[in-house]
C-alpha cells in the first residue's frame, strides 16, 4: 500500500538546526514527505542570518520562493499545489501575515484538501481583535502543529477542538548527538583531580546577539558580583549587537569570552563540557534545548513574552531555575545560589537531558509529526 504523500513546508527555514529533522523525515516509513522550504532567514540582517543546512540536505528540499511587502508575504506555489491536489495532505507555515496562507486555506476548503498549519500557535494569552483574527486564520484548517503544551491549552480555551491542536515540540539534535558533556569532564577530573582545584565555575550563553535577547542584563548581574566570585563566561553567537555588547561587558569590568557563531557539534560539545550552567537572557528558544541536550541545566528568564515554547522545558527546581524578568538583582541572586550548589547543578543537568531525550530529539520530533498526521488525517476523513 502506498504511503500518504505530504507536501511539507519546513518551518521556519531549512536552517542548520533543522538538518537532523529533515534527514529523519526523509527516512520515514509511514509518510512520503515532499519537503519545501526557505533556505535563508530573509527576515534578518546579514549579521543575524541563520546558517543553512548542509548542501546535501538542501538538495533534497524544494526551494520556496516568496515575495514580501513590509510584514506581508506571499509564498509562491502553495496555492497552485493545493489546487492541483497531488498530495494527500498539505502542511504549511502558520504565519498570519503570510497572505498566501489565507488563500491556501480558502482553496483547500473549496477543493476538499486536507490542510495543516505548523507554527507557534499561541505563545501567550490573547484578547479582542488579535484573538479573533488568529481564530479566523485557523478556522478552515484541518489541524495545527504547535511547539508546546501552552499553545494547546490556550487554543482549547478559546474554543478550538483539542484534537485539532497537536503538540510536536521541537528539536536540534539526533538522540545520538545528545549526552552529558559534564560526565566526560568529570571523568577527566577523576584522573587528574588537582587540575581544577580552586578554579572558578563557568557559565555559557549561546544565542544570536540581538536586541531581543538583552544580554546587557547579564553584564549588569555579573558586574555586581565581587570580582573573586564571578564565574568564567563563554558567549557563543554572532549578531549585529556584538560590538556594542563587548563594550558593555568591558564597562562592567566583566571578562567575557566572545567566541562567535559555532555550528560544529564537536566544538559545541567541548564548550558545554566546560560549563556548569547555561544562562538564557531575554527571550528563550532553542538555546534552551541545546544546553539541555548536553546535560547542562539552564537559568532562564521567567515570563518573558518573547520566549518561544522551548521555555516550557525549564521546570523550576527540576530541570533548571528561573529569575525575575528584566531584574539583574534576581539574576545575580539565583546565579550565585546555583553556582554554590554543584550537586544541585548535576541533578538539574541529568533531569534536563532526560527531558530532551523524551521529547526534544529529531527522532521524537519526527515521530510526533507522524503521530499528529495520523490523528489529523483520520479526523479530516470523519468530517
């Protein structure tokens, strides 16, 4: 029996961190995925552009062309594909300003096609016109693939049938690429126990250096610590804010090592092997699951409206800790508490890795997508 054919837009782009998921989807024995996607993060400035997947992966994905006027987009070819009906189901990006997505919904309803949208859904509670526009946007779709449980809770509370909203979480690594880098470091220390005697703890920050992440807060927090109590700081990432941030840390007399963007998995593993704790400042995203994939717990900002659903992986006192949003004093206090409790850091790191392996690997991500398609296709057939 032929596998169902799926027209599948890789969301948001075919970036380096989507490569493991793309590979796994192409290996699916349940569905025949026809992958389409943007190769570049065209919304960003040159300094903030996200690195694309390897050429061999891009060769297996059909390039998605689009036109933009301000915030509004038209993704070429989708409406034509849905009209033609050569696939059993169509999964497209669920982005409200994408005008072609509205047109695709209308054509799918007219032609009796199964259309599913993939996106954040609801990142925070909505009221009034904004809520009504989003509900109208999703009205004619057959299902939604969302990144977190909070989106499903909010959507269901607004009257969207719970079965229509399928949580697929997110991923950046295959399971074989996950593992506690701290364990290998501990083994090295056991062989040469005097090497790290008296050394300072190390924290790591990994994300694009943009205004969204407000790294100034970390400089202020560390600058308020006694010099002898400050941890070593590794900053992994590139962006338009880097020159200014280097000056900000210097102004606070904080010695921060800016390493630039690092995409090589082995290099990242070595960097996380040095870290006792990862810090997420401002809006959190895949930097959360990256750290947790290496068994490094995360101290994240609580309640930041810019945070993506990956923030749900940081459970207070279980897989990580939170500090009060925008409060350098709170960040400094919790950071000090954690660095003074290495046994707690170890427990948090072990729990973090377990959560990643349970739901945030490429294998689990792809399986969740396949399971969601099972449910939503069956639902579409019943309606």
